[in-house]
């Protein structure tokens, strides 16, 4: 049926085959919550935006390892959260070096 949203599993399979548009359609519903997760961790909108974007790129690169039997959202949010934690840690390390 034309115009009907495709199933997540179908989008994952297309994206795993290299279809960037399928990946965009797959992650679009999760972008807002991904940003919120990153913001809670980084406490900074710019860092949260960067962490979200970098997390989405990392997820695209790792999509071949994603298990199609699992839901996308938790996997994607974990990647974004890890990226946000890395950014927070880096910012903290820079601040510590400046203070020394």
C-alpha cells in the first residue's frame, strides 16, 4: 500500500543493505528522544546535539551487527547515551587540565 509506513524490520534490512533513505526513515521517530537522553547526560544542548548526530552515524556504521529480531530504539539510545557519556567525560577532563 502506497504511503503506508514500512515495518521497522523491513527498514532495518534495507538499511543494512546500504539504503540511506531507509535508515533515515528508521531513525526519524527516535531522534527527539535520543536528543533528550543525550541532553540529560551532557547537560548541554550543543553537546547533546553533537552526541546525537555522532551516535546516529555510529549506529549507521554498526547496523550490520544489529539483530533484526530486537527493537531498534533501545539499541540506538544506548549508542547515543554512550556517545554523550564520552563527551561529558572529555569535557570534564579538559576542565580538570585547565584548572591544574
